[in-house]
C-alpha cells in the first residue's frame, strides 16, 4: 500500500495534541476519522467539528457557503505573507476579488497558457536528465511548478533574477512558518500583537518586496501599452463589474502571493507524489509512458485529450495525497448537524485527506488504483468524496490549470525516463503548509532511449 502516516492514540491530552499538530497535522489525528461521518473536538477556547458526510460537506461548501466563511484562526499564521488575498477574505471583499480574478481563468485562457506550461515542463525534463544516481525529486518538482507560475503570470522564466529570488525566499519561508501559531488556538483581540517567528516574518517581507517590484513594473508597462498578454495583465486590467474598480498594486501583491503559494506549492506536492507512485507501480508507469509516446514531439493543447489514463493517475494521486489536507470554516450562525447542535463560532473542518480515504465511501481506500474512476464506485465518489480543490463558490480558481499541468509534466517525464524507487527511502507523508514527504521523495532515473 502507498505510505500513510500513523495515527495518534484515541485518548490524548490537549498539550500533546497541540505538540503533535505543530509537527504534523495528519499523525495528530485518531484512526477513527477514516470511518467517521462527523467528529467533535473540544478545547478550552473553541469547539471543532470534522465533517466527513458528503451531504454535510455539500451543505458547507456548495449550498450555504456564506454561512460558513473561512476561519480567521487559520488565517493568523498566513497573514504576514498573504495579507488580504482571496484565500483568506470573506463576504463582500472576497466576492469583489473573485469577480476580478475569475475572468483570467475562464474560457480559452488555459489554451493560451499551455505554451508556457510546456516550456517549463521541457526545462524540467532537461534538469532531471542531468541527475545521476539517487536523488530527491521534490526540489525539481518545486522548481518546475514555480517556473510555470512565473511564465504564465509574468511571462518570465524561473531563471529571471527576481523569479529566482522569490523562489529561494519561499523555500526558506516554508521551513520557518508553522501552519498554526498561538492565535489559532487562543482567541486574542485584534490589538494584541501576533508573535510570528522572526524568520517567517523576514521571509514574508522579502517575498512581498520582490512581488511588489514585479507588480509595479507590470503596472507601468500596462500604462505604457507594452505589457504582455498574460495572467497578470489580464487580472490587473479587469474592472469589477459592480464597482468599476481595479486592484491596486498592494491588492495585486496579495493575490500574486496566494497564486504562488497555491499554484506552485500544491502542484509541486502532487507531482512529487505522483512520480513516486509511478515508480512504485511499474505496470502503471508503463501505461502512462505508452500514452506519452503518442504525443507529438511538441504537443499542442488539443493533444492532452490523449492522456486519459495519465489524468486518472494524477487524480488518484490527489485522492491519496491531497496537497491541502484540511480546510477550516467557521459557523456564522448556529446549525444542527447529525442531531448535534453546532454553536456559532465553531470550527468546521473539511478534510480532503480523510474524505479521500474514507472506509465507508471508497472501495480499497488506501490502495493506488487509477482504474477505479472507471467503476461505479469511483464515479460516485468523484462526485461525493473528492475535494482536493475544495468545491462550490470557493473552489480553487486554478483547478483546471492544475489538471493540465500535472498530466502534462508526468507525460513529458515518463516519455523521457523510466523511474524507480530507492531502497530504504520510502517517503513518509507529513502536513505543514501542504502534504510533503518528511525526508524528501527519492527516485532513480534511466533514459528510455
């Protein structure tokens, strides 16, 4: 079976739980959550309810999203980097931001960004070809995913000095920033200072300073009529149809920060796990390689329709290793779930990790089986228990983007190489900002010839 973290004992003190949670979200949870429809956890400061029943998940995400806004507790740890980005805001602010952002990802924009994705993928294959012996593929996945973001957003490759500086700073930021700080557990008034780690604060300032430079340069190019037709230009020139306003430079910096975090970190995570799974299951790998071999040397966007099985491999990877393992909402009003009264202010936890491995929903939930999506159970669970990109009005704007990038990168890599696992280097999933491997994902490559 693919690796899964050990679960904590059923009875655990709050102190131990917080210690485990800061180290790894996944192993801090009891095993029963993989079979529970709903679970309650109480602390001295708030109540938390994990919701796994598909009907309740749809209530929170699809049917009544404004009654369950993003939790301000989780935002505490990310605010220094993300500011008032669309990932953290609620209500009218969030609605206004989505009205400006969404048009950039609609219609033919995916097709327009495909050449940039392809260029980044081919560059990644070239870098992988320079590796010898056993190596950790996660840095390559991060590098390639960041390259896609900069090429599609600002029309610059990762080798551009500012792009490279943002990437390097972000790697340091990830190591310094825990997913939660004290304010996530203790309800502090807004005037009380938030004690973020010094390295995390410094990293956030450095990243935002670099992004501000890119954004200001683009704003000047837009005014001069020399800006390229990429995602940044599209977003920065879109006016809110309700207010007629555009993003200011500061607002655009907030959005670019979350595009980079969500678009680069999550894609890199999924790609790393997908490559390990293909290395661990050679028969699946050969089927992906066979599909990849049908692509022309320089694929067009329309050629992606040939990668049906590869897409299922990537989808199965997202089921087993959703980059964002848990999402937290807050009950804006009292509600009753499964004969329980959920008070106003309670934390509602939606877990793509547990929902994707739920024992009462999926057949063989811990197995890696890309063919499951051709079965009745797989198709049903895709509708009811598959939310790696969230769902409803707050579904990830870049979901379609990710489902192009992931299969494309897998096809390009498998067309060029056979990949093998490394003995003694079985990855252990841990969740901080995303679900990464504790000690990297180690592989060995051989040219296909």
